[in-house]
């Protein structure tokens, strides 16, 4: 745990399908956007393969470095789902049947359909706390500051609201975007001056192509709305002076 | 560099816009898929903020651990583009004007339009080798095994073919996907048996939702087509026995 006032997190995506390029990662964006609202800032994302040793070592590193770690993937019923066992090893805990999860899934599937594959999903680190799953039954879990979520984006998303009471965030991270019909090199100098005058606001500059036209989105991020507004007005000053068209603001 | 026969790589995405959730990362998928074809396997992806110290430390770690490192983002003209300077520090090299890059960009923009913002993009680690950019002029570069590419997906993609002669890959990584109208827990046991009998094939199992119907995609990956075929036929055996509908194969 770091001692800064800011509350931070890392996301650990566990899955060969992202590394191979077969599947695009959508979960980082979902988790980060949701965490921003409750004042938790994601400072690192890692994607690693379904290899136990790699998962254990990465978890040990990240859970020390960040306030929270959110994992995605590897908690289903198949042979390549090894997240729960890896978390047990990272925390030096037994890997065992979670009684509450067993009850939930036995009820969800019905006793006669609660087969061996499904029963695998109730094996967890001992004393894991459940994260309920309104979309498809099988719960995620957390051990201390490590929160384990599934890889399927719609299921992951359904489970986030249930996490809220388990997390202590800081001030929400606010942002403002101004999209301009310009190119980065024409505003780089002015933008740097604004950044130098507004050290507490993160100013990002992102070129875009939309409907065949190019532009630049400037994103201002801070916990303090007044600082964003001040920074914004300094940007509008040079934008007006340079007669740059504003495409969009939000 | 590791000494295994397999040639591996890491991808380092540098950019607050991915961490904040504002932008979804598309570049991992593009780079990984392209590398697979030339026999380079991505074993790790990291996303980190535009913070110099973090970039330098991460580069030092990854360039030692993997055969190749591909970075994306942070090589444009604005204040938040600090990749080139960070690479210089990671390799203990001077950060200076690259003469060839200067000539390329001066020609691309015309002498009169080659302003201060644009000139920032020719500052690179000394002795960097250029990666040409057919889409928008400004080249990427590599120092030893670290290859620096831009963050804009279409520009990055246009630069990959120019990388081919700089990389020494292994055998291409082949894959086969079988999509089934089933649920994971109904095939988990059979699939594990196939995995146990085919240790050299990576078998991944991925639930999907398409057009309101659920299913599971099984992905087989190996450098050896014969092994994939053998594994595939064992999967088809249990699929037929269980009378599971095959939705798609590729």
C-alpha cells in the first residue's frame, strides 16, 4: 500500500486470448471508468498468460505496490481457469470449497445440474469474500485488496456495482475534453505553456480521425473542478487567438 | 534475452488515455496478430502512464526479460510525448536530433512549415534506427531490441510491414478455432482430457454471446499443424458424442 492520499489500483488481465491478439481487451476501459467515479485511479495494467507461476509472482508484486488490484479472467469452469488457485498461492492460503458459493451455485443450477465443471467454480482461497454475479450466477471473490472478476465483459460489468461497498476511494477524478480541428504540432507549444502553468491538471493530447477529418482531443483531468475550469479557459484563449475551430466539448 | 527456442516479446502501451478508460487499446491486438505470423509470441503487455521514471524502469525490466519490446504511444509533438527521451535514459544514450529523421520531416512538411512542434519529433536516442511511417511522415525508431511506435492505431498499423526485416522470428504460431453451441461447464471435463493428452497445444476456452445466443469458442494454438489437427479431431470426437452443434470453424 502506498501512503499518498490518492487511492490507486492496478488491473491484471489474465488470458492468452488477449496476448494472442484474438480478443481485444474491453475490461480495462470498463473497470477504469467505473473506478474513476469513486476516486480510484488505475496506474498500471498488465496482461499475462494463463501460467500459474506468472500469475502468482505478478499478484505478489502488484498487491504490494497498489491499494487495489482487480483481476479479470480465469475464474470459469475449464482447465485454463487457474486464477483462484493462483490467488490462493499468492496469499499462502488453502484452495478449498467455499461453502456460501457452493450454496449459491447449487441453487442457481439446481442440484441435479450442479455438475463437476460447475463445482470447480466454488473452489476459492480460504476465507475469500464473495462478489455476487447478477448476470450468470458464479460469484467472483476478493482476498484482502485483490478482487477477482470474470473475463466476459458483460458479466464483469454486472458485478461492479456489488463491489462499491468493499472499496474506499478518494475524490472522484473529473475530466473535460475539448476536441479541436487542428493538428498537434500547431498547438504543441501553447499547450505546453498551459501545462507548465497548471501542474495539478493532467493534460493529454490525442490526435483523432473522424469522418475523414483529422483533429486533436485535449483531455484535462484533475480532482478539482476549479483547476480544470482555469486550465480550460487558458486553452480557449490560445484556441481563439489561433482561430482554431472547436469540434466538440464535454 | 531468454535462451528458449521460442521468440517472445512484450508490448508496452504508454498512455494515460488507456489507463483512464477513455480510450480502448486496439494496438495490442494489431501488434500481436502481426507478430504471430512471423513467429513471435507476445508474453506480456503493460500499460503505464506518461511518467518518465515509470517508463524508464519498465523498459529496463522488459528489454532484459524478452527478445523484443514494442512500445506504443508518446512519440508525437506535444508535452506529454516523452517516450523517445525515456528510451534514451533506459539505454543511457544521448537524446539528440536524428539527422535522417530531420531530413525526412523537413521534406515531408516543407522547410517553411517545419515548426518547433514538428521538430520535437526528430529528437531521438543517439544511433536510433528509423522505422518509416507511410501514413503520416514522422518515423518511429528502435534501439537494440526496443521498437517505438506511435499510439494512433491506423498509423501504427501502416508501420508494421517496415519492421519485418528488423525482426528474427521463429515458426509462425498457428491456430484453429471451433465455436460450439454449448456452455463451458458441460465440456470442461472432456476438454481437460484433451489438453492432458496434447501438452504441446495451448487450448483456450472462451464463452461468447452472439445474436442473443451463448456458446463457447475453443482455440487451439501451436507451431505444429499436425498437433493442432490431432487435437482438433479429439475435440470433434467428444463434440459428436455429446451431440453438440458446431457453430463455426476457422
